[in-house]
C-alpha cells in the first residue's frame, strides 16, 4: 500500500478524492432513482426501462461532444454549465414526472445535462501521478468510482423505498452539486491545460484501435444495459426488491477490493492481457446469472463479478492511453462512452419489453452471450491494433522486443 500513501501525499490528491466521491455517488444513483420513480408513477417495468434508456441514450450520445469541449476549452467552463444544469434537471424530474410520457421526456433532458465529470478527473490523476505511478493512480480512481457505486445504489434504493422516489432524485442532484463545486475549486482542475495535438495526427475515429475499442464497447454496452434493468426486475418479481441496491453494491465492493490490490501489487502486467483475463472470468460468471435465485446466491455472484470489474477498469484506462491519438485525453474516453452508453441505453429500453414478453432470466441469457464478445476481441486486438497496450505502463512494445544482433556479433558467433 506504499504506492497509495505516496499518492495521497501529493498536493491536490485530496481535492480530487473529495470532489470525485459525491459526484460519482450521484451518477451511481441516477439509474435506480429514475427506475423507482417511473415505476412508482406508472406501475410499469416497461415504462421504467424506457425512461432509464432515454436518460442513458441522451447522456451517452452527447458524451463525445462534452469531451471535445473539455479538450478544447479546459475543464472549468464546461463544468460550470453542466453541473448546475444536471442538479436542476434531477429536481424537475423528481417533482414533475407523473406519467410515462413526461417521465421519459424529463429523463432524456436530464441526460443531456450530464456533466463531463468522470472524464475530467481521469487526466488530472494522470497529470498528478506521472507515468511511474499511473497504475496506482488509476486503481485509486477506480476504487473511488466503485466506492460510489457501492454507496449509490443502496442509497437510492433505501431513499426511494423508505422515504420517497422524489427524495431520491433530489439527493441525486444535491450530490452532483456538491461534488462539482469541490472539483471546480480544485487548483488542479482550474490549471489543467488540454493536451496539444501533433500536426498530421489522425482524427479519433480514423484510429483503427479506437474503432476496435468502440466495437467491443458496443457489445459490453448491450450487456451492461440489460443487467441494469433485468436485475431490478428479477428482484421485484421474486418479492426481493429490498436487495436490489445491495446487489449492485456487492459488485462495487468486489471491484474496490480487487482494483486496489491490482494497483498496489501488479506493476508489470500488460494492460490488454489483463483485460483478456478479467473479461474472460466475468463472461463465465455472467453465464450463471440466468440460473441464480435473486437473493443471497445472486448477491455472492455479483460480488464475484465485481472482483473482475475493478482490475478490468484499471487495465481499460491504460489500454486507451496506450493506443489513443495525442490530444484526445478526454475526448477518447468520451467517444467510447458515447458508443457503449448509447447502445446500452437502447438495450435498457428494450429489456423492459423483453421481460414483459418473457422473463428476466431470458434477458440475462442474452446478456451473457454479449459478455463473451469482449475477451475474444481483446485477445484478437492484442495481436493487432491494440499491440501498443501489450507492454506494461510507461514502456513501449519495442522496448520489450529482443535487440537485433549486429553484424559483428553474427561474425563472432559463426567464427570458430
């Protein structure tokens, strides 16, 4: 854990931690808060799924644009606009959503207001820690993200079921306002300068590696979008709705523990190889989801899935950094989130209908099939367009190749 102690002593580290946590709690609450609110006012799983999908679709479709704003203008101006807009949109959604149509429209508008929060924090950690501490920094940031995902779903479920669905959305907006205000006051964020682009550097989607990652992200988007609706639906139909938030929190707890362990102890493992291993295990666990009872067995399975997700997030950040074009520190991640989130939002919207026509187990079977795509693609990519990520952080693949023998060495070797 020495690597983390060194990180926490760096000036500005606690600004990032204190700003990241409440803002990410807001993000981790939003899907369940919207789901419970719309289900409450419409008594329809299909309408709730469509509203969650509308939020995710508009949020993800505009993520790339918000990322480009940050890469062009810095962090302060975009955050000053989007943070209060998001907080207000949650208040409006909580007060004025009374039917399926209004709820869907307001959820879509709230998605448009999502601030470029996570994508702004990542380059700040990279700048603060430097390449020699990048894996530990990404692991710590991943742990913070998963800690928020640990608290957010449980908080959203408790508030929505024990107090009111409106209050859950109001708390969501309050958390984003608090986190955004702290991040905006951070000297690191205010002084952050966008990375300059090299002359002749190809555009983001002209990069074969980014296109490849976008395709992989689309498959994972389907899987994650379906899980976000199928799990709450299965607990409701089984009469175990109280455990919904705890299921997602168990996954987040596993991700925190495993992600921190990887950041502290795994220093020289190539990121793309790490993705192949972690995503293969995750796919195997997802194959069990349709056959697992939505109670304590599912809680343990979600915890086990989190043990793969934490390291996978760290390896994924490093893979993007290794293959992205220069000058796209924020927009590369934003563009990939646009693809994954848009497809995931569409999958969320369809999942409610699939469940009404069949069952949550059938939806989870479809999800498991899409989970198998990721490790296969990462393995293929590691031998091609993602080869730059086949070296440990801070090193290039050419540094790992054996040095070619000189003509003098060859002569000496063959001379008796």
